[in-house]
């Protein structure tokens, strides 16, 4: 039991996770297809084919994981943690200058560094769909303006990615002055992805060279 005179500090804001369900689903399908083809080549292949298949899997599997399953964004009351394909960037809220959306979603620091949020892709189709719903509601005289739950005071409909960025901007504004949110960005390379990719590329190059 914890001492009531010295309670264990609990995080003021638990991590909120942002990921791309479509990206994860696509990655799982690619991994399943690659495993099926690769294992078949290893079992049934002749000569160097099994080795080429293994080298190809060693190179391709980490890349697929890096660009589909790995990307994620974690936010709490202290910092924003961005897990991109080859790097993990930890950004205390005070170090963030702005979060902007264009053809990609990005976070910019006060020092001018820019990092893309791979886990929150921009959906131009989603934006057009939300705008179309709003214009159709206005044309039909809908008093809710296409807002959810028939609430005229609710914000206009927006794409999922834009909603996520709005939430992150709100967290940045809310926590930027907190003492626990001060500090400098920290960047860590994903060697667990880079190392097998490099090994697979080298092995594949050697096998192809020895013909």
C-alpha cells in the first residue's frame, strides 16, 4: 500500500495515442504476403534462391514495419513523442513552436527543426468529404450545418487527421507553460530497424554480385 503522507506521483495526463489504422492494416497485409512468398521460396527454391529470399526478407520486412506498423504519436501533459519510420523524437511542449497541416502534418520547434507526423497522414479526400457535407447542409438549410449529433453549437465536421491535429494544438497550448513540459527535443535513431535493413542490403548485394 502507498503511504498517504508520501503518495506516488501519477502522470497528470496519460498518453493519448494517434496511429493510422489504414497504414497498419496495409502493413499487416504486406507482411503476410511477403512471409508467404518468402517462405515458399526458401522451402521450394533451388540453388541460391533460398538465400536470396532470406536476404530479401531481412531487408523488406523492417522497411514495411517502419513505414506502416511503427509510426505512432504519443501525447501527454509533458511532451509529444513522435515515432517515425527511422527515428523517435521526444518534444517537450515548451519546445514546440507550432503544429501545422498542409499536404503533410508537421511539428516545428522554436529552433527551426521540422518533423513530419507519419502516424497522422493528411487525407485530402477526407477534407473534401467534410467540406462537401458542410456545403450540402448549408444548401439544404440544415440548421446544424452538418455538425454531429444535430448540435448547432458543435464544431463543423473535419477529417480525422485534422481533428487529431486540433487536439494536439490544444494540448500544446494547454501545457506549454508547465514546469514539467520544459526542455529540448531529443532524437533517437531506430537502430532496431536500420540494423537488419543494412544487413539485408549487404547480404543481398553480395549474393547478387557472386553470379
